[in-house]
């Protein structure tokens, strides 16, 4: 038997191999150092299990309150949803609902998704035998609304759902959900918005950071938006795991419920059974603690640093693919994979885009100006500029 002290020493060794957000070298992650208040909560809620909410009624109340707060942030006074493991589970959950509703129509399920959709939708497709039709992007790298409209008109009555993105993984783009909503209403089609990243950014984005002629509306104020993925463990600053799925109202629960004979409740709606309440309590605490003003400050700081990155890029003739919509910058590169490997050798971790030849930097709260300065100099060395 090993002594606790020895075990902790050994664990420290492993943990020491990990990268640290505060070093500012993690430039490709949508997660960040959780808000410091999380530490105490981890301990307090360590043994909570929302898979059996009758045993943890207090934590369940917190979850309902968090969903209510997120609902309010997304212009919905009557929301229903869960704080779950992440954006992947949230998107799969929404696809379960689209499939169930569509099944009533007794034909194959067809869902329209943009080229920018996160790969979690591919997992949902495999699991549920869904049929997707990929909608191309327009020159701003958002879903081509004209193509979408024509496609739906050519396939009247055959489309079950549309996925729209509010904060795409690669470029941070926001689909024109206002226009998509008008089309969906006319044809009675369900819209699921993947706001895993943008959900905790756009509501706090000051007007001065919004691009002209760009539509940032994405929430329940738009017709036919019936569900939204919004992840506290990304820009919400909550510790992992804390993803969010929010539906327009409780009527969507019946599409998710499965009989649960041995629990304190007779049914279960979430994909995961046993699930921790840590994310719920932490999200509740951070949202209460920061409030809209706190999040606004964090988002503003990330946007300022995003513009700073673009400015520093220009000094070395690096170009961004688009003017940043949110706090993500895609840097044009003729060989992004090779450049990202060279950067990794020098200790910088960032990823590449699929939809365009570019490197991608997510300017999360842990990315500061001094990190940007050092990063740009290293990038310039790698590209011999
Ligand atoms: C837009 C979007 N949706 C969903 C996900 C999946 O989230 P998670 O990794 O928390 O499952 C991501 C992850 O980066 C994302 O960017």
C-alpha cells in the first residue's frame, strides 16, 4: 500500500508534464483556467450525482436556477435544459430531439448543417443514422442563406432540422440566424443553434466590437430556434465538465425521456446517467459572482487582445482570413500543418483550420498581450519574416 504523500508526489510528477493555461502557450483551446471560485465548489460538490436527482434535490434546484439564468441571457423566460458534459453531448441531445420529432413523419430524417459544423454532429449522425445535407458557405464563411432557401424550397416537407452556428470552432463566425429563422418559420423547420463557444460571448459583446452589416442574433428571440448549445466550460469560465443544452420550453422533455425504473425519478432525459453536479454549482457561482458586467469585461478584454493580435500580425505581413467576428483569429498560411508543427517544437500549441489554409488562435482569457508578443515573434522566425 502506498502512502498518501507518496501518491500525491507521484501525481504531481504527471501533472507537471501538462501545459498550463497561465503560460499563455495554449492558443488553440476553447477552454481556459476556470474562475478561482471553482476550487471550493469542487470539494463541496464532489460526491453529487444528478443522474439521481431525488437524492440531491439541492443540487437539482441549482441546475434549474442555472438553466433559468442562461435562459434569461438567451431571451427565454421559460427554458428547459441541463448542464451536461460538454458541447458534444449537448449537440447529440438536440439531434435526439430533432430525430424524435421527425420520426413522427415516418420517413428518413434530413438535417441541414453548415460546412463549419463541429465534428460532434458527425458523432450524432453515426449514432442515430441521421442524413445530413451540408450547406456551403458564402464569402464571409457563414452558411449561404440563398443556397439554404433554394434547397429547402426544392425539398419542401422533407427537411426536419437546421443546425446553425453561433461562434464556429475554426473562425468564430456566426451564421445569419435571423434570416435562417425566417425561412425555418415559413417551412416549419426546427433550428438548433450550436452556441457552444459564442453562447457566453455574444450576449456580452459590446456594440463597438460588432462588425458592420453582420448579424449577431442567435437566441430564442428568433422564431423556430428551439434549442441552443451553450457551454459554461468554454467562455463561461466554469471547470470541465460543464456543457449546456437549453430548449425553448419543457415540452421538449418528452422527446428525451427514457424510463428509469431504479432511480428516485421515473424517467431520465440526459444522455449520460451518472453525472456530477460540480459543473452546475460552479456555473451557478461564477454567473452569480461575475454577473453580466463581469462577463462583459472579460469578453471586452478578449476582443481587445484579439485586435492586438491582428495588429501585431500586420507588422510582419501576416493576414487574417476574415476580420474577427469573435475572439478567434485565423492566420493565413501556405502550409499550416507544417507551421503548427514548427510552433509546437518551440512550445506553442495551436491548431489549423479545415475550411481554409490557416492557423487558428483562440484568444481566451488566459492569453495576454505579452504572450501574443512572444508568439508573433516565434511565428515570424518560423516563417523567416
Ligand atoms: C462550436 C462547437 N460546438 C461543440 C463543441 C464540442 O464541445 P466539447 O468539446 O465541450 O464537447 C465545440 C468544441 O470546441 C465547438 O467549438
